[in-house]
C-alpha cells in the first residue's frame, strides 16, 4: 500500500495521574530520522517509543513531542534551600553589576529548575499511558499517511495514462514521419536538379530510419510504466516503494532524453517534451512516498 511521508497526528490521554498529549509530525526524508522531545522524568521511555516507530515507519523525518501535566495533590510547597541560596547570591551579584535592573518577581523564581523539590511519585502508570498513547498516535499517523498516499497514487496513475497516450501517439506518427522524410529528400534532389540513383535513395532512407529507430525506447517506456502501475496496485507491504518508484522515474526520464535526441520532427519533439513534463510531475510526487 502506498503511503506518504507527510502527516500529523495528535493524541490526548487522561488519568488519575494527570493528562498527556502526543504530537507527531512527519515530513519527507531520504531515510528514517527520529527525534523525541520528552519530559525529563520520562526519558526512560524513549527506547520503547523509538522501537515502535521503527516497526511502523521506514522513511521520513519524524518529530515526536510529549506534553505531560501531572496532577498535584500536595498541600504544601517544598523549596530547596540550597538552590534558593545560590539564586539569592547570583541575584545579588547581578544587582551590584546592573543596579538599574528591574527586580525579579519571586513567582518567577519558583519556576527555575531545582527551586521546588518534587515529591517522589509513582510514574509507572504514567509511563504505561505514555507508551499506549504513542502507539495510538502512531496508528493515526499511519492512517493519515495512507490516505495521502492514495491521493498520490491516483495523481501518478493519471499521469501514467497520459504518458502511455503520448507513447501510442508516437507509434502512430512514425510511418508518416518516415514518409515525410523520404519526400523531403526527394524534393531536395529535385531542387538541385540532380539525378539520383534509386539504390542511393534507399540507402539514405535506411540511414534516416535508423536515426528514427525509437521502438526500443518506446518499448522500455511501456515496460517502466507497467511496472510503476504494478507497484501502485500492489497491496504487499514494502519498505522501499518510494525508492523503487524514484528509480523508475529516473529510467523513464533517461529513455525520454534518448527519444528526444533522436527527434527530427516537430511532432516527435513535442511528444517527447510532453513526456518529460509528465515524468517530472510524477517524480516530484514520488519524493513524498515512503
């Protein structure tokens, strides 16, 4: 199944311990790059959530953020006297150096790291809820990726159909292009009033036909288009769909460049340009696929 690498998921959970919110953002990236922003006292769950991510995702730059608000049932405020003394001394030095500095609000000091002594609480249920919440957020992220992947698949399939139409047009035009080149050669010989050997004319037409021999390129384009369609329709889980499609886009572009280099006709040139535009449109979208 085709999945995009761009998605967002947000999950909120509550319990007697408080509430938490997981937010996961995923954007395009060549490989899987994970980053986690966790509360200091829940750093120990990072290996677990990292393993969950690796099992679910194969590519993308993924940023995971956990916001946690614990219930506070304490009736008293416990301060750390050592930290407070250090803060007091630091403020005194600052006031001596900058006497015009505006006094600091004591309530702001309470928010400084280490000023309040946190009572020991049982974080086991919080850890379990956080991991469960992350699993739920990851499911949401995957579903979002798959929905966007379906849209990308539809976009690419439409461009593949248009590309196949251009290839069929080229096959239809080839006989008339060869006939046109033969007539141009005959007219040129008549204009210079030069007698020509039929065998020589046949040799010249063979040379023109060889230069216009694009059947191999057209066949390869058909094969690559069929393979892209097969991948888009496949329900098998693959960790390399995006890379495989990107490779096929490169091959389609390479064959089209060869096709364009053999062009001696405006219709052939225009068809090659149309193919290049369609392939570039697909290539840009393929960059979003996992």
